[in-house]
């Protein structure tokens, strides 16, 4: 924890005055709050045998929101002062108009703590971090003489949040984050391929910089790069696909998760709108969003409106049972907030966002799922992708995948892309492995120009009817 804890309602904005200004701004509103934040972050990148980047950023400020119906008035400032708060209140107040709203009750408080309130930046000295990155570089190059390039990075941040409501309710959360990432490039006969590995969570750097952890990351990055050296062009056409456990859940996150956020469904723009209580996936498929998993990258003790995070079942045994909600969309849809109101920073309004989104495992041996394929792809790693929320159509590129014919795993393939739509893909799930895993802690999610850390996960999943884009047969 910092030697100078963030305490704006004592040091910069006297709490009594802040409450008075906030109550005036929200008179006649349906909801609103004062969100105060200090965020500090550090990033070190070791590339091409030298420390290439060392950056440190710090920002603090507040955002004041007034909500009336479907309209939100929002103003923010980096100046923590009474005068700046008064100006923001005048701006946010415009959304309330003539008023007439009834202020919603505040969120229920919680004493739960999902992560330590420790500063991962200060916990490890700068020279130790640089020496570690240099050691990673040397270790990777010594492992295989085909390694021609190594990039290693350490990132750490500490976000301190305070939320004040007009009834005087005061909530606080201190959110650490740390991550270690390694990527390598190998060269064999003029052919170059890459591989990467990494992870972290709401933890300090202590566990990430142990030799056991970072050497495993280096070896995994090298393994993927060497696999890709042997890869052949991917086939093209409609075929069965087995998705690996863990990080491939990013496809679930993008192709399905966004469509289950409350705002898209309230507005009717999601492919899942008006399907509550109906079958949207194969029997046995259960999808959750759970912000309560200790130390995970996507976890939050409270969301950015003060609502405690929850374990929300979205799809149960193939039936659509819930959406992810912030306070505004929950009120407009007549349901309870689910602890998914998130924002990138004090300069952004909250909206429904995912935390850790994953599919529960089944009872199949993953090897049996692959062995049961006649002609398909076993996709173990994923890179970038694109999704259209209105229809769930997606395109995802594979970073590690293998051809499977008559149940036999063949050569690795390169250039494979998976094409389909989330709603159809859910209906075409034919098997779930007993190997459910969460990703190693490296996900970020973008929505409406805002980025927040998230987690994903799933078991091995066998599905049919996906289009694989690759080389023409």
C-alpha cells in the first residue's frame, strides 16, 4: 500500500461540502454518484537485448453523474477542489431537467475483499525488475539457438477508487494489477515465426517474478514459436472444431458475452434480445460471469457504481437466464443490478461490462473430443478477432492450431481463422471437456472506446458447423 493513501474527501474535497453539492446536483434525478479515482501505472519493456521502454503514469480526478430516465449527465475533472465539483454539478444537472425522479437506493455494502490492497509498483524495486527482464532475455536465447528476438515486459498498476452517493454512503476499493509477458521470434532456414506467453492478475509481482513462473512462460512462448515453424497452410471450409481450454474462451467472451450485456438487450440490438427463458445453447452449456474470484484479472470487489460483484449465471443448461447489468439499465429493465457497472476511469461513464466470463466444464475426456472428429481443427490458442454485436458474427485468428483427420492429430496449421456467429455456435456445441480452466490473466476488453481488464475461461469444446478460413483446398 502507498505511504500516501488516496483520501480525497478529507484532503481535497471536504466530505460535507461534497455531499451537499452532490445532493443538489441529483435533486429530482433517478440515480447518480461522485466517483473519485487515483491510478498509477508502470511499464517496462525489454526488447532487442536492451531496456527499450520504462514508463510511469499517474492520474487522479473525479466524475460526477446524474441519471434521469435513459439520459446521463456526466462531467469530470482532474482538479480535486470544491470549485471544480460545483462546475461539474452544474453540467451534470442538465440531464435532470425539471426533475421528477425518485432517487434509487444505494448498493448494499460488503466487507468482502477479493485481493490485497498492496502496491505492486512499489513492492519490487526498479533495478530488480530490469535485472529480471535481462535474465529472461538471456534465458530465452540460451534455450534454443534459433531464437533471434526476445521481448519481455512487466506492467503493474494500482487503482484507488472512492464512491460517494447523495445519501452519504461512502464506498472504497483498492485494486492492484500486475502482469509478466514474454514473446520470442525464431528463425529456421529463413522462416520466422513467433510465440508468446504471459499472465498475471490482481496481485503483486512477487509470485510472477519467481524463477518457476517466468521460466515456464519463456518455455511456453518458445514452444509455440517452434510449433509454428512446422505449421502448414490451414485448410478452408466448414468443419468441426475443438477449442482448447482457458484462453480460447475469448471467443465466448466476444461472440456471446457482449450480446448478454444489459444495454444491448434493453435497446433490442443484441441477437439475444427478447430470448430470456428460451433455449439459446445446447443442453449442458452453462455460461457465467463471475467477478468474485479472488485475485483474478477481471475480478472487482465492488463495481464502479459501488455494487458488490456477483457470480451471475447467464445461460444455464442451454437456457438464457440472465443479463449483466449496471444500475441504470437494471432499473429501466425492472431487474436488479448484477455488479457489472464498469468504467475505464473517472473520465468515463459506467456501462454494463463483463468481469470473468466462462463456460462450465462437462464430463468428457478432452482427448475423446479430438478423437471423435473425422475432419476438423483443434484450436489451442487465439489471437485477435472481430464481432458484430447485433448478429453475433465473429472472425477469430488462431495462433496455435492442428489439423485433425479421422481422430488423429496431424500437423500444426497456420493462417487459420474461425468464422461463425455466437448464437449458432452455442447451438452446435456437441461436447464439453472436464478440463475447464481460466485464462492466465491477460485479457482486456474494449467497448464504446473504454478498456477494462477481464478474464475468460472454458473447457475443451467440440462444436460443428464452423467455417475455417485458410488456404483453398
